[in-house]
């Protein structure tokens, strides 16, 4: 066994779990990154992971791995940067344990992240939301579950990880109905619920008869739903909703689209972006500025001024103030025009 194996194990057990106490989602993401890296190095060199040395993970090998992710696996630049962040974090840990490889580590840490495109956020309009919520077959248990899940996602804007992590005890339907969730960065937040969502959740909880610690939206086997399961049910119901709403045809919706929809509904209701950022649990309030760029309503109002001199147009108000209103004022204005001529 080489020195790389115990170092990699210590990185996960000591650095990530004990010292930094990162979330299970971060651990799973870093695990997947190194699983892909070790498989790639084995395919390129024929060296199994148990006999791999740190010197083989040099900057050219890491660069080839990143290119493989984009070219062969079809990953985006954002995914490539996430894998690179995991590699950088590991090599920063290695710098303290293997100073003899300081030059190699420095070259790997010098690999920069790639600039990624930042497209406009996509969201659903009111007719599309109605069609999607009407898609599940509520005569069946699974249809009632999916309807409640989709409605809650659109109204609260929870991340998919927050949705599948909800327990029955996290929902309070009494006075001031709300739900509690632990979001990104272990931040706990409280989100109010509308009367429509309260009615659906009350009926759903009455049907469940589960323990307080049971999942709010369980799978058919009783455990928690997975992220893939939520994506599959959203894709299934989107195909059904396309029959009633043609604008959904050709669109690939993700659970994050429902989160964007919640933000845009708040924005259209006149809610400030600072409140939207707090509602959605964003790290900074600047993150909510992306929703301003996706909303064309202010730009449309600015580029289409009122016509026929309506009182809301300042130039027309000024012109109206110069126009004589009474017959006496009109005769005086005409006489003044004659004298001036």
C-alpha cells in the first residue's frame, strides 16, 4: 500500500468529517469526484488505486481528467469546477502531510477554474404552474403525494435536498402556519405557508398517520425519496401537463426550476429582493439579483410609454399645463398671439 491511500482516507475521515464537519452532500460530491479520478487514472496508466502514488497525480494528469469530464462525459464547466474544487481541497491537505511533493502540489493548485456561462433563470408562468399541479392523478396515493410535493416546492422555493429531508414534525399548521428546514450551510430557516398549501398538507398528513420523525414525502417503500426520484416524477408530470399547456412542450424542467418559480412569484408580488434572498436561504442578497434580469416587466414598461398624452406621462402633463382651459384664457392667449405677430 502506498502513502496515497492512507492520506486519502485521512482526508475524508479527519479533515472533512472531524475537523470541518461538512455536510453529507459535500462528502458525497467529493467522493464521486475521486471515484471518477481514480477510474480515469487506472484507465490511463493501468495502475490500480491501491498502488497509486501521489506523484502520478500531477498537473498534466489532473488537466487530462478535467478535459475528460467535459469531452467524454459531457459535463458542463460548472460541474468541472466542482470536481476541481474537490481536487484542490485534497491537495491543500496533502501539502501539510507530504512536503516532499511541494512543487507538484503547487502546480496542481495553480490549475484555475473555467469561466462558465450564466444563463437567465428559467421559471414557470401561472398557466404552466396550474397545468403542472393538475397533472398528478389525485385518486391514487402517489398522485396525492406528488401534488403536495410540487405545490410545496413552488410555494416555498425549497431546494430538492431540503424537500426530501422534511419530516412530519417540521410542518406546523396551527396559528401562523409554517415549516422549518435545515438548508445549505446548516442554516435553519422558517418559511410561511399559504392557505392553499395548508389545506393540501393537512389532508396529506391526516392520510399519512406517520410518526413525527417520518419523512413528509415518503417513497413507496416508506423511506425518503431520492433526488433522482424527484426529478423523475417532475419529468413524468411535465409530460402530462404538456397536453393542457403547450408552452411546456420541449422544456426540460428540474426541481430548481420550481425554486426559481417561487422567487419570480414573490418578485411579481412586489416583494423586495432582500426578502426573497432570506426566503430562499441564499448566502448573500446579491444572489437574488438574477431574478431581476429574468423579469422583463420593468423593461417592457420603460420601453412602452403611455400614448395619447395620458396623465401618467410627465411630458404630456407639462404640455397640458400650457394649454388654456377656459374660454376667457383662450381669448387672452389668442389676443397675445396677434399682438406678438
